[in-house]
């Protein structure tokens, strides 16, 4: 089971995106778990669950560099979700990008 975890300010809109992504994964019978969390829980969630990908909501893009510097050396890719895909709640495109990141891991 691959873990794709999304982080944003409060987690409300990102929860909707995560559920759409999970819906797509389930439809295609992909062994992927998608969950959303508030950004203040990022370190504790990563430490406890070791996600395969960290996706940041556009609202917390300012945390991208620090998050990438901290977690990419541990083998966890970090990316900011595309603003248009996020705004349109395009779970399929965001999930495809997450899968690409998993496949391209070092």
C-alpha cells in the first residue's frame, strides 16, 4: 500500500481533494491510501506513517523548500499541488502526478 499524504492550512478543501483522489484510486483498484492533514501535523504524521509522497496544498506553498530539504533526502518526494487541479478538485490528475513521483523516486 502506497501512502499519498496531503497537507494544507486547515485540511478542509484538501480533504475534499484527498477523497476525490481516493475515489479514483479505488475505482482503478490501486493499492493507494490518500489522506489529508493540517500542515501543523506534517512532522508527526511523516514520522509515524512514512508516506511515499508529500503533497502540499497551494495555501502552504511557502513551506515547500523547507519540507523538501527535510524529507527528500529520506526518499520522500515533496511537491505543491497544481493550483488549477486543486481548485477544480481534479483528483485524477493529482493522483496521476503522485504516482509519477512515486515511480521516479531514487
